C-alpha cells in the first residue's frame, strides 16, 4: 500500500516537555489513531507535521512528498481540524464559506452545503451561538469541503454527543473508501479507536511507546497477571509494559498466544485498547 504519512525521528524540545524520536506511518485508505494521556505529545506531533511549529530534528513525508516545516506546497492536499473552532464567532456558516472560497482554490460549495445539512447546522446562525459540538462540525465541514487527500484531526469527537460522534466516525470511514485518502486523528476516547482505527500509535511522555495495527492489538497482544517469579520467566522483549502491585503484577505482552504456549497455566487474556493505553500511561518499561 502507498504511505500517506511517514514521520521519522521527530524531536521538539521545550523547557518543561520534550518530544523525542517519534515515528510512525499511515497507509493510504486507512484511519490511524494517535493516543495518549494529556501532555503525551499528540498535539505537538500534529503541529510539527503541519509546519505550525519547527521541529528540532526528524522528518515528515505527506502524500509522498517530503514536508519541510516551512513548505506549504507539501500540505496543499492536507486538511486540519484543531480541537477548537478557529473561526471568528461573529461570522455565520455562510460567511465562513465566503471566506474559505477566497482562500482555497479547491473549495467546493456543494460539498460544504451538503455537510451543513447532514450535520444539522443553520447557515445563517452566528458561530457564537453554536455549541462546542456544532463548532467542531463546522470545522469538519470546512475541512472536507476542500476535498483533501489527508485529513488530520485533533480530538474531533470530544465535544460531540453520542449520535453526532457516531455520525462523524461513519463520515471518516466513508472518506477512506477512496483508497487515495487517509485519516490521522488524536483522541482519548478509546471507543472511537475500537470502531474505526486501522492502526494506533500510543504516545507517552513525548515518546512513541507502541505502534500497531488494531488486529495486532486486539488479536495478538494480551494482559498477563503474574507473580514476581513468573514475570522473571518472561523472555526479553515479551513484555512491553509492567505494572507492579501489592500482590503481583500485570504485564502487557506482545504475543499472548506465544506466552500461553510456553506457560499454559498462566492467566493471560486479551486486552482492550483502553487497557493498553492505561498500561502504557501507568506502567513502566519491562
């Protein structure tokens, strides 16, 4: 498959935070999730990909083109939806469309109007009278009205009610039915990942803790409940993260079937995306 995104060795240093050697890829025709606790580095990674901040090291390739931080041409077919609406609140959706029409040569009025109708947004209602969820819908409508090839969203479902969230996830799946398109979205709502993500990258403390397909996570990885003596029997690399407790420990293992073949009397079960995220956030390196 063709890669829509490749991030390699991405680094960005601040006084109180450091993004260190982050790398992952997103295939065309797929939806990828970028997850982690608040402060893990999700937004910093996205901003570096988009050229909104200048990384200290690393490279980004978007839709097959190397994307220097100051090269807007590499991002012509990329649409970004931030976690908060950036339009002046005195404008209405019609005003926003007029503004976008002048800024974006690839703007499609008919696509925008169809999305407003689908989302139930009033074209003449000021943005200041929109709820948070409605503002997010407006941002998404603007992004998709450009007919991009790569859609990047930062916490897109955070302000949506369950029905609107489900509708958005369906829309993203429809978007990648064109196998030239791809989606990367950050989220802390693991149910979104369970429903639509083809691959997931977990960030923790500015580092890439794990990248895997959803199948690898749900069908292969597992959670083992072990004693300290059992933990010591695992081979190097079998456990990804460990959380020690008073009466034993939990270990996130790379291949639960392999562990059970070697130790059939152990308790090793499948792990949900949420359990994996919590283990990465709260556990320690094995």
